[in-house]
């Protein structure tokens, strides 16, 4: 499935680069919304995939058609803690690799009024989005199994009184583009309740009979509560396919015990990463236990407690392209 005609998605990079005049985007909200998420903050073991499962359902209405058989879906935001003083994006990693923005792939069997979109090949946790048109409204069902969500909404952390369960606003965002009609941005903010203190389950549900919101035009997708400004560049002619920028290749090595006075010190080395048609300018290391080093340094050092870990590295070239994640497991004794 092709990327929307007005953007070029850089895998795992948290920005979009405009390559032409942006068409009008129709912004809509979800109604008849309900959702649940379990095992927030739970990780099965050091370096392992987490246990988060979530389900979101809702409906939206449009004042123009949408051909789902041609549509590209960009998953823009997942569980953004939008409360005052909140923690921002909560679902930031899957299997210790950055999640959003993420292009979901449509199936060959998609029809104009009923379509299913899945995570890219190679993703181990399962992501699925189903959209269908029924009774003058589009219905969506989004689910993710075995994600990793270490961070918890701050209000859930601060209030553990089971007799007074707190509410906190959570934002989700999707961008739909069929290449013909105006792109549609679904950015919904709903009140979620923190349930079962200590296990950090969450749920949300609209009141029955909620009124469908009216679609409204916007110029470009607005940034989320924690998003950084999305840079624009002067439009350039599209290069022939054989002249397109090729993404770099990440290489990750690790050296342990780099000094007798610092037990558990591990050096993650990305100097073996390569780029065939450019230069690497950014190295994003994920330690495997929640820490990140992101910048021009090809080497990162982390001190670990004893245990098993899986670190990962994504590199970016001077034209904004990102590599696929390279990962390496190791044991600290």
C-alpha cells in the first residue's frame, strides 16, 4: 500500500515531511466510543515483550465518501496522557521499538466500505484496525496485543483509592487518506477511568446515545499534546525510483564490564551502521529497560542491574530516512 500522496513517512521518526501543497484535512471525533486497556506498566521480564492489550471502538461521520479499498492509515497517537502535568505519550514502544507514527498496511481483500489494516511485516505484537461503513457512519475497531506500556497516567499513580477512581483525558489519533477525497484526521480525547489500583487497568465509555460530532476542516494535522513542531521544506521534484533515498542500516554491538569500578556498565556500539547514499547523523539507542539516548553519538553507555536485557538501535541519515531497528540481547551478571 502506498504512502499518502502528500506526505513521506519516515519509519519510526516522530515527524512528517511535507513534499507538496497539503490538501484540506477533515478533522473528526469519535462518538459511541468505548475502550479498555490491561496490564499498564507490566513487563513480562527484562528485555521481553510487555503484556498490554487494548481495544478501542467508535464511530465517525463524514460529509464526503471514503474509499476504504484505497485508503492508507497512519497511526499517529496512542494513549497520550493529556491531563495538566500529564506524562504525554504513554504507548511509545512495542517490543522496545518506537511505535508512532506508524503506517498500517491494508489487505488485498479490502472493499470500499469494509477494510482491515494490520501492522507492518516483522512486528511481533499484533495491531489490527477494522473500518466499515454502516448506517450512515463509519465504525472503527482498533486492537493491540502484547504491547509495552511502562508509563502510567500520572493521575493513576497519585490516586489509588478504590472508592474514588480517578478520571484522566487520553488522546488517540489516526490519519486516513484514500488518495482521492480529502484526508481524514481522527483525533479523539476521552475521559478514561483508572480501575483496579495496583494493576493499572483502564476503561472508557461514552454515554449512551451520544451525538455524532460535525466534521470540521483543518489545514494540516495539528500536533498532539507532546508532539514537536513538524518541519516543512521547500517542495522538490520527485526523483525517479532508482534515485530515491535509501534508508541506512543499523548495526548494534555491545561490550560489557567496561571498568572494574562500575559493575554492570554496558557499552552499546553503533559505529558499524552504514548508509549507501548518505551519512548517518542520528543514533537512537533504547536500553531495554526504559532508557533512551538519542543524538549524534554512535556509542551509548548504560549501567544495568543484574538480569537479561534486549537493547535496540535505530539510525537516521542526513535526508531523514530511518533504518529498521537492530536489536541485541545480553545478560548482566
